C-alpha cells in the first residue's frame, strides 16, 4: 500500500521539480533575453565596457553640479539593492521629521537662494528606497544650482531637463518623471562638449 502511494508521489515530485524548477525558469530567461535583452540584464547604463549604474536603481549624488535624487531609506549605504525597503517610520515619528529636515537643510545649504518650499520627493524616500527618478518640480527646484555650479545658463539646463522628462504612460498612467542618473550623465556630456 505504501509503495503504491509513494512511487507516484515521488515521480510527480521529480517531474514537477524538473519542469517548474528548471525547464520553466530557463525558458523564461531565454525568452526574456531574446526579446528584452536590455531589461533582462538589469537595464544597465554603460560607458564602453564599464557599468555606470542601472536605470532602475538610484545613486547618491551630493555634489552641487549634479541633480540629486530622492533620499534612500536603505542601509548600510544609500541605494543598497539588497536592503530595499522603506524606513517604516510613521508620520508622527520624530526620526522621520529629523530626516526630512536634514534633507531640506542640505538642499538649502547647497543653494541658499532656492525657492521655498522644497519639493516633497527631494526630502522623502520612496517605498523601495531605491527610486531612480524625481518629479519635474524636483528637477526645476535644482536647475539654478546646477547651472551655476557648471557655468551653464539656466535655459541650457532647462532644455536638458525637458529632453529627459518621461511623460505618463499613455498620457495618464503614472506621473511625469526624470531619471536622475541619465540626466546627470547628459550634463557631464554637455559640459565636456563645451
């Protein structure tokens, strides 16, 4: 009786392991690499053979000549993909208020003439802590500082920001956004060209 039940169960376990544990993942990986090669490799941004970053994960910028992204809630370093997640600090938690005030202070110290108030996405982390994008308002807030630090006109930097703005999908799904790493790389290219 036991062997009559054990043998089909063991056979099914082996078959499902081979199908769902090996064949299915390898097939999906092959299909994704065939049709979506860039995304399957992590949407990496390269400079020749050197990997600079990913379009999907933010990077920490603190130099005034660069646009700054959203603060990261990951540890032990910012934008740590292994530690993805929000800070879990509630709106009444004093630690959250301290973080927001510190971020706002850093922005104001980098550009004391910047208008008030600071856009919310420049002082608050996203749910993943890895967000690579900022809103057009957050970019506009930083344009005068970046232009001054690079010796560019405000109009030149505004044009670059507009060129890198991604509109909502189908015009209404999501919000307009700007990838900070791609924008900063374009700034470096523009600066080198001059």
